[in-house]
C-alpha cells in the first residue's frame, strides 16, 4: 500500500474468479460505489488499482470484492530473483492452468464421439443414445463446472453473461435428454435421429440434445483455455525488467573484493565494475573513466563518457575501462525499479477491451430466458399440454446456445495469429485486435526501430591526395585495439572494406579523447579534434567543414591523423534502416500519423525524421517523459500505437493503446508490447496492423453469423416446429461457416512481398 495525496492511499489488489470483461466491470462498479473510493479493474492483468480515503481499511475493499462473488488480496511485490527452492512463475502459471487444461481434454475426448453419433446416422448403433449419455454426462457435469459456477455467481448478483447462456443451454439440453431417455421414447433400443429436414410440431419425447450440450462445452472451454494462456503473460514485462539488472556485484570492503548478491547492496557501498559488466545499481563514479552504453534505458545511441563525479544508472553496460562506483540508490528506489513500476501502472491503467460476445449476451441472455418462459406459458395457455409446451421452451434455450459462438473468436484468432507468426508478427490475444481498428497515431522510437540501433561508419572524408583505403587501414587497425563502441564500429566497417587489418606496434587509450599508436611505422591519432590540437595538428578547411556539417546532422565526427598531418574525418552514426522510409509511407496509407519519439539529441532525431519522412519529432526524453507524451496524445483524443525495442520504451508500450515491440529488442519491451515484430523490419508494423484489423473483422463477422443463425431459428423453436435434425444441422452449418470464414485469413499477404 502506498500513500498518494494527503489523506488518501493507494493499493493494488489481485483479483481472482473473473471469467470475462463484464466481471471486471461489475467489481469496478461495486468498488466505486463506496464513499471515498476510486477503482480501476483490469481483466487482462487480474488486478484492481484502488485509490481510497486513508480512513478506509483495505480489509473493507477486499470484503466488497468478495461480496460481489470474487476473491481479492494484496499481491506480493515482484522480486529480481526467485527465492531458492520455490516454484518459478512458469510453474505457478502452469499449476493454475492445469484444472482448465484437464477439463478441456476431458471435454474434447468425450464430446467428439457424441457429436459424430448424433450427426452421422450410420454410427447410430442399437444403444447409441445410452452410449452418448455415458460420454456426455462427465462433460456437462465435470468439464462445464466453471460455467455453472460462474452462472450461479452471476445469478446471485442479478447479472447474466455468456457463462449464464452456456450453463442454462447445456443443462437444459442435458436434462431434457435425460427425460426423453428415461420417460419418453428416446431410450427405445434402435431409436435413430434420421437425417431429414422436416418442420413439424413434436412432443419432444423421442429427441435428445446431448451433442449440443457436449459440443458447446468443448468449444467454449477451448476458447477459454487459449485466452487464459495469453492472460498469464501479463506480468512478464515486470519480470523481464527486473531480470535486466546485475545479479551479483563485487563490493570493495576494507581493501578486499567481495562478491555479494545485488540485493544486499546498501547506499554508500563502493563496488567494482569491470569492462563488459552491468552496473549493479544507480551510483556515482569515484574512480576510473569509461564509456557506458545506456541506450536500453535512455535511447541515446552514442555511449556516454563517464569519469569521476559522474552519475551512472543500474543495469547499463560498462563498455570501456574499469570503474569504481558508490551506490546512491538501491532496491525499489533505482531507475530500473521505477521503470518497472511505470510499466505496471500503465498495464493496470489500460482499459481492457470488452469482449463483443459478452456485450451481446448481456442483452441476449435475458431476452432468450424471457422468450423461453413466454413460450412455455403460451403453449400451456393454449391447452397443448405440459410436454409439448416444455419441449418448445427447451428448444428455445438449446438453439440460443450456438456452438459457432465458441468457435468465432478462437478459430479466427488461431488462424490470424498463425498466419502472423509465418510473417514474423506475433499477436498476444483477442483484446489487442480491438484497438488496431481505432489507432490513428503511431509513435516510433528511433534507436533500434527506425535505425539499426548500432553505430556504423557512414562516410569517410579525406584530405587532398589521401587514399580512403589507407585511412581505413590505419584508423581501423588502431580502433580495433580499443573497447569503445564507436571505435569498434570503425574497426568493423574498415575490416569489411579493406580486409585484414594490421596489428599496431604501439597503442595507448587517451580517456575522453581517442587513441594513439604506431601502425606500419606511422604515428597515428584517431579521436576528437581536441586530440589533434594537443599535437598541434589542425584540420584543413575542407575537413573542418565536413566535421561541422556531420555534427549539425547529429553524427559523431572522428578525426584521423598520421605522421604529423590531419588526413581524414570519419562520420559515425546509428544508420537508418533501409526499409524505414517505405514503412512510414505504408503507415500513412493506413491513416496513421507518425511521430518520432527518442531519448537521443534533437539534431540526430530531426536528421533521421527528415530522411524517413516524419514531420513531428519529440527528442531528448527520458522513460517517464515517453509515458507522459503517450498520455498527452491520448488526452487529445488520439488512439495511440507505439513502436519500440528498448527497456526505455517498455512503460510507453504498455501505456499506449497498441504496443508494437521489435523482436530484435529487449525482453522487457517484447513483454510489454501487444504485438511483436520478430524480424525487426518496421514495414512489419504496417502488416501487423492490417492483419490485426482483418482478423478483428473476421471475428466480428463470425460472431454476427453465430448469433444470426440461432436468432433466425428462435421463432421456429418457439412455435414448436424445430426437430433435432434441423437444430443439429443449423449448429453444424454455422460452425462450418465460421471455421471456413476464419480459414480465409490464411491467404493474407504483406504488401509487395
């Protein structure tokens, strides 16, 4: 629990027992009815974020949730590491899913033969109806138990959802089948359901509906299981963030180096960071100098030079020399932990998309139940007898519970996500699709998204009479001996262009300035212009102009000199991906307004934006600022999609209406996003939105037809004219239609590929 403004407090409750988005809405409504309480309940993360007056007890909030028919408790905070010996998050999630998986396996195994016997007259052996009863009973009683339980809970609170419709329909079908078998003529040996389409009034004594009860249960359970699997990943972004930090740290105590878990660090402790190691926590450099790669936290593509007195951030990478750092913030106070909190807040604050089936069922279910009761009363009032009246009423309930409804979302999602996976697009769940239809603004991170995310040698400017090959060979040889990321970029590209680089005969690193040494008998300097100034070497006018122009464009300019003369200037930058400009065109064609958002400096950002065709640039922003920018755009009435790849993007990805994570990025970004673009090609963002919109459209048309078939048959059922074969055929045809409609998604093709 945390204190917010004076007199108020905030708590996050873990909610259990929710089966659909309307459950979350009901809990939220109950909590907000309490005086001094403001609550947001997220079905996807199964959490409630509650702000309340300080005089209210958390126990009262929990009691209110429990009185609504659900469970609530304060969740344990995420830890950087699992306690030794305890179950992992994956094991816990699997344990929670196991009962649902067992019910699904039971339902599918037993329902398939029941449906086959009912729909294929050739399989109707002498006692087939009794075999169907034996197989269907465990499905209706055991496998469908979660639906019955949820329906009862909803009924106690005067609500109706899909669970109500499923439970009432399956129980009605099963109980009527029992009556027909034991008290009607359906139990007679040799009884068959002939394959005929006649519309005639019947007393129902020879009709059984076991295939409807078993089939509906199996189909709906399949949908719930796959939905539950995607929901269990909701907390993975936090775990991925917390695991980014160093697990162990070398602390300096009384002149000795002692390795301890990072969790044991205290403010004021001094610890050692060797080249290539992660910095354990936020602190201040007290000894040494180096280049620190902070791109995953800040988005800054160029490594930051640090020396004594400079601040460093936990989880960033020491790319250069040896550092001794004094810890200034530890545990939940570090920037990494605060970013994890940002992601969590953004996830909890994002409104869960209301499932269309639940929206319709909230109105449809009460109408169907009222129609069934009205049918029963009408036929009794006209003197048709109890059996005929009850048959018609039960037929209304049975035909109103469509098998196709259970297939509508999972089949389209399965085919759509499967096709997406083939194209390198991973869609996390059905809720994601709802937002793709509405997004009108797309915010793009720069480093690693629009650009490659790594420093590259862009251009070589040479003095008059100097061969570019000589520049690359000599400068590359010297830079190859340096650990600095920019030096490595020069060395890598030089080796690619001139082949094997010579080995320096002498080498020295000049902290903050560059490197110097002897290569092939030449005294070589590579670094900042200031390094050449110290050796009284001035850049010629042409090279000076090239250097200044490169820096105005946000690139890093490196001077090269040997044998007492300045010979060249190298331009190094985070190169724009070849496909980025085309991707921006495709996003605009989808009706999206692109915005470049980066932690990098303004000159770099504007140069990149101009190259790819983006008009609006927001630069030099920290992670918290990225979240605020997304919130501001949302506050302007825009529906915002965000594309990013770094830890610094994770909170903004979670806050955005639609988060698209580059698969080449960090785990934290991928887990916080709604869609993952495996290839790291920005053109995939346009394809992902197109595929998501098409999949959503398929789900909507599936849901329409799933209801339409059954709504059309309701008048026949109410008139007592619906025989079992027509009911079964209508269900089968609607299911086949839905599956066929979903399979059309397999033909989705990316643009020009």
